[in-house]
């Protein structure tokens, strides 16, 4: 279990690291997708099936694809830059190391004060699905209609031709 966790953690860190350090937006989205898939696999390994599957459906399946479409629709005819990495990568490395140090300190000194609990909550995916489709069906449908309207509005705005500026008489 430790080897699988370390492998998934490495995939997640490499994916998010690529998303932060690469300059090409499409490559950044691919790195982000890899990081989100690694995070979903970590959730699934820890026994949180609903969170892991929701991570895959919402973030990988929707957000990453939406970002790729947005990049493709707004891409201009500018030439690609030669440099692959961002100019501020040193600051990012220093900040990441500082965050890692603070988190390591918190884990090392905070783990002794909290007693360990081995209680697994009994909330399978079926129970959550039943609650969403029976008890919370109205809010779920309202959110679905709202997101559909936002998607249609974004498509209409993207397809409109820009209005040319008219200047006064010459």
C-alpha cells in the first residue's frame, strides 16, 4: 500500500508541477489533468469512492476539457515562444519548499497531540446517490439548468462577431 501511495503521490506532484511550470497553456492543462487524476486515484485508494469519482467526473471530465476548449477558441495567431519554462520558476520553487517545510513541521509536531481514530464512516456511494436523486432532486435540477444556461450563454457570446468601432465623420 505504501508503494502504491508513493507512486500516486509522485504522479500527482509531477502533474501539478508541470501545470505550474510549463509555458504552453495546452501542456499546462495536460499537467493539470494528470495531477487531478492522481489526486482522484489517491482518494479512491483511501476508500473515498464518491469523492474520487466526483473528482474524475467534475474536474477531469468537465473543467479540464472546458479549459482546453477555452484555449482553442481564444487562441490567436501569435507564434509560440521558444522558452518552455516560466521566468519566475525560481520563486515558485522557493515558495513550494517553504510550504513543504511548514506542512512538514505541522505534521511532525501536530501528530502527537491528536489521538488516532480508525473509524471509517459508513456512507457508500449508493447512499449519496439516493440522497441526490430523492431528497435533493430539486436543487440538483436547478443547478443543472443554471449550468446549461451559462454554457449556452458562453457559446452565444463566443460566436458573436465583434462590433467594429465607428468613428465620427471624416
